[in-house]
C-alpha cells in the first residue's frame, strides 16, 4: 500500500505544435482523398466555425481545430500576397 502523505508527480507530454501550413496540407489531402472539394470545405469551416465541414478522416477535423480560424486566414493571406503581390 502506498503512503498517502507523499505527493505524486505525473509527467504529461505536450503535443508538438503544428504549423498552420502543415495542418492545411494534411487537412486538404484528407478532404481530397475522401472526394470533397477541399477549398469549399475549408472556406465553409473558416466562415462558420462548424467543424463538420472537415472530415474526421486521418484526424483532419481534430487537426484543424487545434489552430484558431484567424491564424488560418492569416497564413492563407500571407501566402497569397507573397506569391502574387510581392
């Protein structure tokens, strides 16, 4: 039997942070593999915040929900500007 007077410590491993561009790539691939139009589905999610726009296939829904929607928009806009306007 363990002593109840001792404090127990637990180590919790943090999940590694995922970069927005990596997350978008994985979510896009999962949507395409399932036969969805990835652009329309991602836009639907960004506009509404409804995670059901994103398939749970390959953990895509869980991945996209780890990043704030405004961060996704920021990444997309930066990428567009870098490729088309600069």
